C-alpha cells in the first residue's frame, strides 16, 4: 500500500460511522472507507467490484479510532483474495477474510472502548478541569467570574490535543501496522501494550480525580469571608449529600442525569410548599 | 431569533462530530460549550454549561450501540435559553431534557435508517461509486434532523419559559440554583469511580 492510498483510507476513516444504523451498524462507512482500495485492486476486473462491495456492506461495528487495524488487515486479505487462482483457494481465503473481519472488529472495539472512552476521554476532562482551577476559573460558583479567552480556550485546546494526538496516531499507524503485520503478528495489535496503557491511564485518572474532588471542596468552601455559618453549612451539606448520592446511584446503575432531574424536581416541590 | 438560528446551525454541525463524522471531540461538552457560548457573546456561561454537561454525562460511553445523551444539544438548548435571558440554572435543566429527548429521537432515526441504508445498498450494487453520494446524503440528513430538533425544541422551550419566568417565586429560583450547584459534585464523584481499577 503506497502513501497516497494510506492517506485516502485515513481521511475516509473519519466517515466510518456516517450512516450508522441498528441493522448493520457501520457497514456503509466501511464500504466508503475501503472503496478506493477496492477500486484499485479490481481495476482490471470492474465487474467484480459490486459483489466485492456487498461483502463490505455486511454487518460491521467497532471503535472508530481502532478501526484502522481492521482497514489494514482487510486490505491485505483482499489482496490475497484477488490473487486466488482456483475456486477452493478463493473460498478458503474468503472464509479467512470473514473470520478476520469479525474477530478483529470485536477485539479492536474492546480495546478502543476501554482506552478512548473509558480512560482517555475522562482523563482529558480532568486535565482541563485542573488547568481551569489553576487559572482561577471557579466553575463551582453560579456566578462564574470572567476570565480571558486564552485561559478558557487554552485548557480546551490541551484536552482536545491530548485526546486527538493519541487517537489520530492510532488511526494512522493502525492501517500500516495491520497491513504489514506478519502472519503471527495479530494484525499489529500486539505492537502496543494496550492493557498497560489503559491500566496506567486509569491509575493516573483515579489520582487526579481524587485530588480534583478535594481541590473542589477547598474551592467551594474556601471563600468564607462573605459566607454566614448557615451558608457554609448549606454548602458543605450539598457537597457531602450529592457526592454520597452519586456514589450510591453509580453502584445502582442509575445515570447521573436522573439524579440531577430528581434533585431539581424535589427542590422545586419543597420550594413550592 | 438570530442567535437561536446560529446556535441551531453550529450545534447541528458540531453534533455530526459525535457519531457521523470525524469524532475529533468537537462535540464534547468542554469544547462545544465555550464555542457555542462565543456565538452568544457569553463564553463563561458556555464554559460552565459545557463543564457541567460533560460532568453530568460522564457515566455514559458510546459502547456498542449505546447512545449517550448529546452534549451538543444540551449546550445549545441551554445557551438558547441564556441568550433570551433565562438564568443558566433553569436553562441547563431544559438542555438536559433536550439531550434526553434527542437521544430518543436518534434511536428511532437509527432504526428507520436501516431500511434507507438497504435501499442505498441496492444503488451501490448497480453503481459502486454511488457509495460516496450515499455518505453525503446520510450526513446531510443527520445535519438537518439535528438542526430542526435544536431549533424547534430549544426555540419553543426557551420562548415559553421566558414568558413564565417573571411569575416564578424566589423559592423556585433557589431550588434551581441548588440543583444546578449539585451537578459538578455528582460528576466529580462519578469520575473517581469511573477510574476504578479492575483486574488487568
């Protein structure tokens, strides 16, 4: 695969999820991503292209950043399929192609969901929140103090870049790693120690989150000069109550948004009567 | 009306990033909030609503076919209310409701889209290059649906509530403030348990 084709797959991969549906998930996106590669492979046999595309329009679902490993592996397997000389070899390679498509999409989704959605996204949120608190952006107050645009968007940029540098690197590198991987190389997936990365990110995350929670408490109750004892107690009760409730509802599997909606309704009813 | 249209337009564009195009996290609360806030000339409220949105929805991840509430819709609807003079502690509530309703609509659309995609597959089978056009159409339809949702839901709720607002008692305002102040604490406590270590 040359650089131009690699770049084409990379840029088209941003539209993998366009047309997402509950019947075949990312099938339309996968066909769109792989289309230039298939067109090139079957340039001499244009009549084969529609039936080949039908295979790509079957069920497919994975994590969008990690999908690059599937693109590279499927491209490699498609080349082998196109070179099959006899029908039995073609059928054998076709069943391999199907097995790889299915298993690799599940494996990469499992890694990607834990890494990108489970660790990196909340971690970059914490990162941005810490920067804002360091820059004295006290978002805990209802009347938030005005700060410069640089402070506001600086933290946004840091979170945005931290997430995307890793995500785009995996997207770009995954294509070539899986395409050039040796037969026993698990399509390039073993090039990275995913479990260690996820574990380290989570370990750092729990540390950051605990520090931020304590820092938040400090910020929230720190400015005692303008507060009466009652106001201070009210604030402390709110913090303790909702932190406890959130931990309990999390274990019960109740989403945060319902806790907030319930709080709004209960407070309003209390306020009315 | 101008700011409502602008918020719906930019909101619908940013919402595409959630699923349908790029996934570069333009659609997450802490990015979309300040950006949409910039449009109505109140970046700080946008930032706060963005942070609160992300903290409130932090326990949702788009795993498999799961559909988290839209952070962009929440920010856009909340800021529509703010642009009309509704305090953030009330408009955020409508933003959260908007995000929940939007995800219900989105589930319905995704179910219906299956038959639309089946029709596109037939066209692709006849003419393979049609796959690009199918993608363009899917993007356009998703954009239009989000734009209309934000415009209709956000516009209607904000315009109705702004008329009700003067009649609300002080106690209801305090109730709204209390619930709003609780959001970061609910989110931060969830973040600690999000990073809970499981067996490797």
